[in-house]
């Protein structure tokens, strides 16, 4: 799989998309494209941990990094995502330093954390020694991304970003605008100010700023602002847009 942690540290532009459809054919198709990472979504998509394990299989032998958005900042959810071989986790609704520290603790083995020992697919079912995995994974491979999606998170952003073990802060534009009381108003001054704040603070603590892009124009804009960890569209959205475009050309949709 990929080398997401190193590429983030090097400041590379990382482009991915969201996997929400529960069929490995989707990931298999995406694996043939030059994506850097894929987010497999357990928060809003109807995907369980057993589904995620199968969905990641087509990525074997590729350079694409699988990241699981766990449904919540939960020790069991984080542990299970890492045990099935996720290269990273994206954790929603992280609003304070204490919550950020909990994420790192849940994703780390003792003595730094409380992750239980049973990595399963993460060690190739035993093909990779646990000692090697234990010594290298957290330091060289594991990626921890937290979502800033509330006003509280913005107020505590410096404390969150400075938490040891956090690799990136990711802004979900729709979530943040809704929680700021300006739903989908991406040109609103409060939202623009929030985005600038995320980039500034992430740069200060040498971690990546991430966000979602709705199209290539928006992607170029956020990259110009300093975001480096990007998702563009979603699997079902790309499918829908393509067919909408075709039916508009055929005159069936105005």
C-alpha cells in the first residue's frame, strides 16, 4: 500500500475520494486511477468493519493508502480499523485537546496508549513479525487525522493541532458550515476565516491541513490556500454526475 505519513511530512499534494458503496468493484475501479488515498466511510455510509476489510482488498499491491473514517472517537472502532490493515484513521467530531489525546491513545499500543494486541491483517496474518510492526507502525506508518467541524473545534484548534501524534486536521465543509449556522455557504466570511485558520495553525505545528473539494475548480482554490490533504467528490456522486451530464446532453433533463 502507500506511504501516506511520509508524503504528508514531505508536504506533497494528496488527492483521494470517498468510498461509501459496499462493493469491492468500486474500490477495484478506483484502484486503477492515480489516487493517493481513499477514505472508507463508517460514519455516514452503511459500512461495517467486515465490509471495510473486504473493500480494502483491491488496494493490495497498489500505492493507494486506505484510511477509515471511524463512526466515532471510540477505542474499539479505532482498534478494529487498524487491526484490519487501515493505514490511517479519520476521526469525526474532535473538539478539544482531551479528545485529540484520546484518539492517539486509542490508536497506540502500551505504554503510550491502550490499543489491544491483535493486529491480524495489519501484519499480513503473521507474514510480518509483530515486533517489526510494533516498532515501526506508529512512528513511520500510522496516520491520524482528526476532523474540525464545529465552532468549539475552531476555538481549540491550536491545542488539537499541537497534540503529539496528530498528523492532519481535516475540514468537512458541509459539517462545518452547518455547525456554524451557515449551511453550505462556502463563500461566507466566517467559513473562509475558519479555513484560513486551519491552514495557519497546521503550518505552525508542521501537520497537514485537509478538506473536501466539490469539483476541480474548488480543489485548485483550496490547494492555493495551503490545503494538501484533499478528497474530491464521492463514489456515488461521481456516478450520478456523469449520468446527469449524459441525460442533459440527450435532452431528457433540463
